[in-house]
């Protein structure tokens, strides 16, 4: 994997910060991990039999009450176990994020932004996100690079499937929403996304034309193989998607594999929606704390995606240290 994060900054350069700020506290973190695992095991070992015992006792009173007690007991046990998991996740974030933000520079981090740190309405207007009923945001980053401000937040989108008793809530998207300021507002709208297959491409093209946009061909085989471009001003696509920008988008897309990757220009902003796993599944309870270093390498690449996009929009590397 390319070790360059942005400009002339590499992931390897973070090794010194890791050994200075994080490695000395790994034993403490590992002890917390083991305690959390033991507590979770104890919660389940006590919670489920207790819920079953109460339900059995209520069975002679009313069957519905027995079922309610069993379901409620299992839900409560799961919630208590989840609290231990969240406690460990918070400890990992508190250990990792200060040195990561200091290394990247001009980057502020909030684990719980309290609502919608980034307004999803512009993303919805450009159809960068799938349809959903509820959105949750966490792990919010705010920063500036090359005189361009940006924001990044982790999002989970929920929707409902089925009807009646088979109705259920499902996750339809988990990933990152990114907003980057653009120095000069491009005329018209422009949307770039990964192809979804012939039929879905046709549907997306029809939806784009309904919004006054049409497919724009750029004559770049590597780019056209990975992306579809729709806009209402073809000249805007040609001006913004320079060879350097196209090469940068291809690099990021190939690095991320088949996961969805959609972008849109909306006034003074570049909006990006990328499918991704949770940022802090890194350092999970089933992974020893000693493996945190390899997890941080992934976190560094995720949270510096705005920096690489800005590098490409600015004409490519190298950039400031």
C-alpha cells in the first residue's frame, strides 16, 4: 500500500509519535481490555439465567409477562455488555486521537458531536447517499490544509425493510461524509460516482437527467472504468476533473476496492461519501492492545482522505509538510 498520506507526509513518520505517546500505555490498555472481557462474560453469565428465572416465575401469572421479562432481561444484559465495549472504545480513542491529530496538524476531533455535525441535506440533494430513515454521526474531524477547510464524520444510515411482523431496521450505509471548501465555485452541478452495474447505471442516468444532468465522458480509460460523471455543464467537468484530479480519484478508489465512493460539487464545497468500516473497530476487544499500531495505520489513511483530495485538487503532490 502507498505509504504517502498527503503532501510529503508518510504513515511511517508516525512511528516515532507512536513509540513516544502510545506504546508506553499499551499495558494499561491491555489490562482494561481483559477486565472488560471478563465483565462482559460475567454480565451474560448472570443476566441470561436471571432473565430466564424471572420469566419462568411469571409464566404462572401471565404468559405475555413472562415473554416480556425474558426479552427485557436479554436486552438489558446486552445493553450492560455494550457499555463495557463502549468504555474500551472510548479509552482507545482517548489514547490514539491526540497524537494522531497533532501529527496530522490543524485537526480537531470530537468523538460524539451530539447530533448532525455535517448537514446531510446537500448530500441527499446530489443523491450521494442511499435512501434512509435515520442517520447517526460520530467521530467528527475539523481541520484545514492548504488554506482549505474541511470536515469529516463517520455516519451510519438505517432504513426499514419488510412489512408487518417481518419489518426490521437494517444498515444501508456505513462510512464517511466529507465536506471540503473549494476556492472557486464551479458553474453548475457535478456528480461523480462508482458504477453500479448496467441496469443501475441506466437508472442513475435517468435520475440525473430528471435533475437536468447528463453523462459526461472524459476519454480517460482508467477513470471511466471506475467512475461515472454526470453534470449540467460539461465544461465544468472538463475543467475540474483534470488529469491530476482523475489520477488521484483512481488511486483512492483502487485503494478502497469495490466499496462505494461518490463525490459532488455544490457551490463552494466538494461533498464526498465513502463506504467504510467503523474507524474504531480498530483496537476492538478481541484484538490485543499490542496490535494497535497496525490499526492506527488504517485510521491515518481514513482521516487524511480530505488532505489527499485537496492535494489532487491543488495540482498534485508534493505539498507542505
